[in-house]
């Protein structure tokens, strides 16, 4: 069987790309496979692998066209291909929000075109959600947020400060500021405002100064921890912001805040977290309610998915007989025997970490992975067991949730380590050093966690959520914790129970190894791919479809 495999090049950081490159050698044991990409077909990262440009794909020369597709911006070229020629989609996520934003930029801009695209890609119900979100963003652009009460708020930047940027910190219409000094005599603020705007500084109900020239000095009435309100006049959201889907009300860019007291001159650290950060309405807020996947789900000829959870949603959307195969995410038997403390020392961990119960979560550090619940549970567990520690191994995608700040607030500085982005090979070392792994979901995109199967590849048991696609993981290999009320307490109990019960961990790990060998080894998964592909219909190959494919991909590449 001859297969055209559509994917992304090695230079793209992609969990699905990693999945595809693990699958490919085993798929080639039974199939002749050619790889097609939108760009990067000739980059050196292929290491001898040959790839061709997607616009050169002629489905008439293949028995199957297979797309490896999920909620990644780099997959934005694939929906056009699927609409033009069909094919089999290995669909890794039900929610394709990020991919849709990249594939159809009109969704980001909104307006009549954005709403028409939302209707086409999501149907009436999703269009209603999209419209409500758009109206909220529009109201937010035109109405300033009223100031909060400063009393009871901790820190220096109290409210109304956007995320820190190099060189300056943007405010909203109103921003609360506390000078952390006593006997403060003078305060100097250096700032930038766009033409037509000015910065007013209030203390209590009194206006102290108004300036538009870029710097001001004032004498606070209360010299003991003075609290100031910065108000920027004349704010409007620019056309460029709207084009980029940025609804933030940007007031003034504060470059420097300094004050003088009896001890001399001091400067405020403008990079510290804001006590109550702005919560702008963004389209991303409703991402889990906006799958925006109809160009994929309604135009593909067949599907391969990793869970019944996603399979059922595809069948509901198509409302017709659909060739569809369900198989496990792949894995390999990479586990290593030996003392894990040796591995921890090799990673440079201090001795108190080496001797602790070590939990690892591999994958992007994101809010929907319930990292806040994990940190709360860790704090509760450490109230009884100080030797439980956590590694968050992956890129931080903070958004509205700042895991670094939360860990600091919970007093977990010595119990949580953030590694940042890790290659797969580096992640294996951390998973090998772990006693067990944790990987939760909620809400979910429907995507089976590659991080869980990476943990399985190192023979590690996993704490997972008892919900959606994670509910289908083998019971003998995972410890499930329900979402909702009691989740944090349940997580804390399981952290402590697994820390104390070595025989239970051994039983879980033995079951993991059996599962990998017999059910989700890449060779087993590749065999299931071949079985399904042989029974699925071939891709469409009309002249009109081929012309549409080439024209659409040429435009999207520009």
C-alpha cells in the first residue's frame, strides 16, 4: 500500500510531529510512505528522510492520503487540503481552535467575515458563542474598567497592570500602585503616553498631578506606604490592535517609578506580579466551546482517533456512516532499571530532592492541565510529608494563570521546579528519575496526552483525571482523580498514598510495562494503522479538487 503522509517538518516544535516521526519507521515496515509538508521539505533536520511540498501531492498516485492533524497552528494548511481532496485524518484533538485561528485569520478579526467563518466552521451554536464573545470584547474596548479598592491588596502593583514587557509596564485606564517605603518625600514616575492622552495621579479622592510630557514628580500626602491611582485619559483601542485580536485598553507605558525617603533613593521593580491582573475578554477565553473543526470533520473521508470520546463526537457531527478507527497513542519500552537517586544526581538535583518522592509532569504548563489544582494538592500533601516534590517539565503557557507566582504564594519555592522547554530525550531523563507522573485535563480539547504515553514509555504510573478521554486509560496503569468538588483533597491523598506505598507503585509500573509491550508499542499501533487504511476509501481525486488544492496552498504559503 502506498501512503501520502501529510505532517510538519522537524523544525516545528510539535507533539504531533514527534508522534508522527516515531510512527513512521514502523509504518514503513508494511507501507510505502512519502512525506508531504507545507514548508521545510529540504531542511537538514530530516536526517536523510525525504519530504515533498504539499502542493505537489497527487492523490491519484497513492492508495491513501493520511493527515496527522491536531490543534496546532502549524497544521493550518491541512483543512484546505481536506476540503479539496479528502483523505484519512488521524485527528489528535476534537477542539481545533488554534488551528482554525491560523487557517482562517478572519476569525481573529471578527466582523461579518469572522461571523460567516464561525458559522461555516462551527455551526449555529458556536456562532452564537462567537457573537457573544465579540460583543463583550467590543464593550470592553469602549468602556473603561472602574478602579478597585486598594485596601487589603498585597504588593506594590495592586491592579490594572498588564503583563511585564522589556523596558516598560503598560497600565489599563486605572492602575493601583503602592510605594513600599516609609517617610516617602517625593515620587518620580517616568512614562510614555500616546499623543492626545495624559496621565493623572490621584491619592485617595485628591488629584495630585496631571502630565503628558513623559515624567512627573509629586509629594504624597501620606508618606507611609503611599497608595496612588494612575489614570490615563483618552484611551482607545487602535485599528491595529483590533486587526490582531488584541482588545486590551493600553493606558500609559510606565518605564520607571522611583522615590526618595530618609534612607535615600529607591526604584520599584516593575516586573513583579500584579496583585489583581487585568482580565481582558479574548476569543481564547471560549476556546474549549469553539472546536471550529467542520472543514476537517465534514470533509475528511475517514478518521483515526485515540479515544471513543473523540470518535463519538465525530459521528455526531457527521450524522452519517463514517469509516473510523480507534487506537492507542503509541509508546516504546524505554524504561531503565537502577536506582533513581543516581538519575536525580545526574540531573543536578540537590540531595534533599534526591531523597524525596519525586513527581513529574511532562508537557506544556497550561491552565487546562489543572496545574493550579496540582500545586494546591502539593501544598496540602507537604503539610504532612515535606519530602514530596514536583517537576513541571515543559514550556510555560501562562495566559491568565501564572504558575510561578502561585507556587511562590503557596510557599512551594523549594518543592517545585520549572524546567522550561525540554526535548523528548531530556524529558525521558526526568521521567526516569520520577517515582510517578501526573497529567490532568479539564476542560479538554479531546486530545490524548502525549505526556502520559511518554511516562508510560519510561515505565511510570500516572495520576490522571477521571473525565473525558483520560477515563479510557487502562485502570491498572493510572490513578484517577475526579474533577470538581474534592479534587484537590483527592489529589493530595493520592500523592501521599503513592509516596508511602512502594508495593502499589511497583504493581502499577508492572502493568504499565505490560500495556506498552502488548497494546501501545509503536509496532502494534502501526499495524492497526495499516489495518484501518486498507479498509478505508481512497482520497478524492477530481481535477477541480487538485486545482483547488494547488491554488489554496499557494495562497496560504504567501
